[in-house]
C-alpha cells in the first residue's frame, strides 16, 4: 500500500533551485514503487465546489509572474487520466461529497514543481482534485478519507501546499539556517499534534496553534495537509526545513 504525502512546494523557483527539498523529494520517490498514477490536491486550485481534472493532456501552467524566463520554459508533460478522474469523482460522491469533472484544467505550479523533482520523466498519469477552501480542514479530511482506498491500487495521493505560508514576512536573502521563531513554533505545534493524532486540535488550529494567523494569513496552503492526513496512515516526517526565513519546506508521510 502506498502512503499519502504532504509536500511543501515552496516558491516556483524550487523547480530550478531545488535546495535541500529537491534531493529529499527524489529520495522519497526512489523509496516508493513507481505509482500507477498520482492524485494531487494543490493549494493553487481553490474552488467553490469539488472538481476533478479529467483533462487527458494537461498543459503546464506558469501561474505566476516576476520570475526568470528559464522558469517559464519548464514543461511537465505528464498525461492526465480521464478514467481515473471519473473513479475519483464516484468515490467522492459515494462519500456524500458531490464532485464534477473539469476537462480543461492545466497543471498549476503546486502540481508540476514538486512532481518535476520526484518524477522528472513526467510519465505517470496525474489527476488533480480542487480545493474548496471555505470547507476548511474538516472537509479536506473527508476528501482524503473518501479517496484513501486508491492507495491499495498503487496510486500515490499527495497534498501540495506549505507548512507555513506568509509571503509578506519572507526574507528573500535569508539562508536555510535562518528561521523565524514564530514560524518554527507553529511548525513544531503541528508536528506534535500530527504525531499525537489529535484531530480536534488540528481542525481547530487557527484558534489553538501558536502564531497560526501569522503563519497562514489564509489557510489554502495548509489545507492540503488535511487531505494527505485523511487519506493516509501513521504520521512521519520525511523532511523538515525552512527557506527565506519563514517559508516552511517540510514533507510529511502518512503510512
């Protein structure tokens, strides 16, 4: 059975400057059997309703600006999988989570940046599930639980976001050893609650966690963690670290 993963995807520049995260992602991929397919929830596909990408050949979407030209030339030509997308939608509907197919969705950078470091051959079909962020942690836990059985079919489930994400407080010149205490305290609280399997505290993190609103002014980058947790098993830390002083780069494994 495959685990599910939570990946902090960092800046889009991770694709060109992988730092410590790139080797960690490559090691993680090498430790696992090659998946038949990947189902991923990205922080960058917020939606009102649950949508499932059924695009057979998604384009690589450079959904950002102000970065070097070389980044806009990166392509990740992995195929989609309309048949798997239909199965994902059926599993969600069976769990009383209405979902519909989106035949046109491209890969946003929350998808192609981490996958380009894990599976650079781009030869594994990828299906993306949207993030109805207004539903909060509890909804994402349910979505993960609804799709957990896919792990038995050799399918890798990934939540792609960031363990901390406050772009206004980043120091673009800080080295990897420079970490803001408020960001570290939040990350450490999350790890403690994940290790304790304290779902009530995790779902109420905005009230209970130290520096929660400072670490996540909006919570779309943390919500994919709840998808991965809902879909997976026992929690472990695959990688931990920060970049730019306060952007968490942790990678977690569930199962």
